C-alpha cells in the first residue's frame, strides 16, 4: 500500500463509510470522485490509495494477438499454433475488451494482496471481487493448472541452472554474464518473447533485452516441457504496482473483462480505449498480415 501523504490541517478528510456500504450487497456506482464517495472505494484507505498513488498512474499498453489475421512462413505457422495450444493462453492473447482508465485505477486502489496464504481481492462499484485462481481462470477462459511461478527479480528454485546457463542456452557466444538481446533469437522465438513481455507480464515498453523472468518463461515455452498457470502469473504481476510508486498498471482490458463477467456496468461517460494488435507495432519478423483493403502485406525475415 502506498504511504499516506503528510497531514494537512486545512484539508477536508473523507467521511467514514456508512454501515453496509464497504462490503456485501450490491449498490449502484456514483461516478463523481468526491471525498464523500462511498461507491467507488471499499473504505477510506482505498480512497487515499487512489488520491495519493493511482489517480495519475500510467496504464500499461494493452496488446492482443489475432492469429486469424496473421500467417507465418509455412515452417513456423504450425509451430506457433502448437505453442498457443500447449499453453492454453489464447483467450488472454486474443482479448480485445475495451477499457476505461478510471475503473482500472479504482481496481488497483482497492486491490489487497496477501502472499502467504495467497489471497487477492478488490472492490469496484459497490461489489467485492474475490480473485481466486479458479475465479480468474473461469472469467478469462484459461485453465487453472500448471507451475505457479512468477519471476520479476530473482530466479525460481525450479530453474534448471543459473542465469548464465540460461543465457548460453539462447546464445552460445554469450560470455561473462552480459545482456542478451532478442535480436539474437529466431523470429518465432522473438514473437514468443513479445507475447510474454507485452501481453502475459506487460510493462511500460517493447523491450529488446531478455530479463530473468521472460528468459525463464521463454526457454520452457520453446521446449514445451512445462505448463504454467497463466492465472497465477497474471495475479502476481497484477500486484506488482502495489510495491512500486512508478510501475504502470497492467491488464486494463483483462480487468474490464472480469468486471463485465461480474455484471459490473462500465461508465458510459468515460472514454473507452481499445487494445492494439501487437503485430501492428512490429516489422521484419517473417509473417503475413491479412488486410481486407490492401490485401496481404508480407514482412520478410531478418
């Protein structure tokens, strides 16, 4: 939870929640962000999180990948379908749900996370949302099974070897623990990396260097020797902005898919944003992009 701002004697404090307003029951949202608002926030702490931490926080770019509009070179096309099928993550890759900035920021303002035991919940528009692995798997349409690993800074104990061994697996010329860039990867593996870095665990930008977490996932995605619990990875990464004052807020479109699955109305007076097809931001990686107006547009491999 973000630290509270210094006390200001002249500042009017928000009133406490009325009985029954903070949890349980269904109430209609009030979209006016006032200090007395009892509909967007679970409690005063949620309101303060919004005001002092999340009100102006940037959202991670939302990308999706539509295989129906993309054809790879023949030798790779069947392989990418095999990867997607093995991981059972197509509903996440292809999610095109529209989203609003206000509900995304409110989601994170009310988010509560406990690592041991693993409990996550949030509160949006008068409704508590229990983010169990089973619930999230059902709402997003992905299986609730596989290795529950989330890597941001360190290596999991399940990693086969050290970081240098992983780097050498991708690039035999890598020596001395130097950075490994995705330009050294085959085109299909680069695309898998982009899936990981910008859809599965999205961050601020399209990165070009392999960090520990994506490197671990990428190696085992390529080998298809492990199945990862996509719901677990998403929930753990969703909690990363709670421990950072600058981290962007990920999964806005997935969050809104969950809200709609819970029957929560999306405000009609807020700007709706649409995810961007990831392929539109990439070139020279060896696929054919179908376009109804201009026909097929081929990107030659590097």
